[in-house]
C-alpha cells in the first residue's frame, strides 16, 4: 500500500464516519463505503461485491429513538481493507464485519456521549449570540465521528496483509464463517420486512410477490429484475396518472354544475 493510498483510505474512513450521523450522501452505507475503499486500493470489484453483500445485512439497521443500530461505517471500511489487502474471501469479510459493527455501535455511543459537551457549549454561545462558536461546536462533534472510523481504519491498514493478520483470519473456523453467512441471509429477510412494513404500500405488494415468484421459478438475473422493475413502475405510474386525471375531471365537472348532486325529489 502506497502513501497516497493510505492517506486516501483515512479520508474515505473519515467521510464514512461523518456520513453515519449526517445521513445525507449515505457515504456510511456498506455499498458506498466498500466501493470507495476498493477504488482506493485498486480492487473495485471486490469492494462492490463485499459492499453489496453487507448492504443486504445492514438494510434493516437504523437508529430508532435512543436505540443505536450496529455501525455500518466502521464494519464496512475495516472489513473491506482486510479482505482486499489480506486477499480474504467474502465470507471472511462478513465474519469480520458482524463483530466490528457491534464494536462500532459501542464506540459511536461513546463518541455521542462526548459530544454532549459541545451541545452545552453551543448553548452558551447561543446566549452570547456567537454564531461562529456554534458552528465550531457542530464541526467539532462531526470531526469526532470522522476520527472514530479514521483512526481504527489507519491502524488496521498499517497491519493488514501481514502474516500475523492473515494467520488470524485464516484461523476463523468454517463453522463460524458459514454460520454467519446463513444468519446473514435471515437478517436480509428481516431487513426487507422492516422496510416494507414502514412503507405501508399495500398497492405495491402484488409486484413484490410477482418478483418473488419470478426469482424462484426462473433464472432471471439482477439486470433482468431491474428492467422488469422499471417496466412495472412505468405502467404503475401511468395508471396512477389516469386515476388522478379521472378524479380531477369528475371534480371539475361537479364544481361546474353545483346542482348536479341535488336529487330531483328534493326540488319537488
């Protein structure tokens, strides 16, 4: 690993850590973070495959109130470094990512506890009408989230690929890696169920079941499913537009004839 790659890797890790609290550009998501790490280390293919696999695991990970979800940013960055630099399998990456996500969960709770200091400090700046001080407090809390992922990533990048690390990764029993892969499949189902439940889109459920049946009884790949999804979305939107147009025309017709809704018997 060159010096430029090491610096870029720390930068990607910091952006992923800050993205875990910003939730805007989604840089902390496994698919994005692993792809960026793969781009920096010169193996985009492995980064995308690992990121896509971990994205399915992390699909249902979300913060609800004060409950903190497992940390996808730390797990994605470090597992992709170990897999790409250490030439490990995707299964080993999943086995590494799951405990890292739990460790990152504890770490982000610790960092968020520290940032309470910045919140009280920002209150004091607000009383003094010091807008610049409030901005510094926001940036300080954000910087801590970046450091939270950047420092562990730097430490792992410094030792990744060594004989000791490779031996430790190779010593993981197959029953653990295989078990995590199987349990990861269950987590994917739970994640999809949570997302569908929150969407509460009953009108879209026939498309969901149709896609499930096509996946079970055919050999259509993901590109084919994407094309089918686009076609189904096109016709669904066209149907909604027709319904809205018909509703608007009936409403305008009723507004143009205010006596249309009055029964003839009421006029007698």
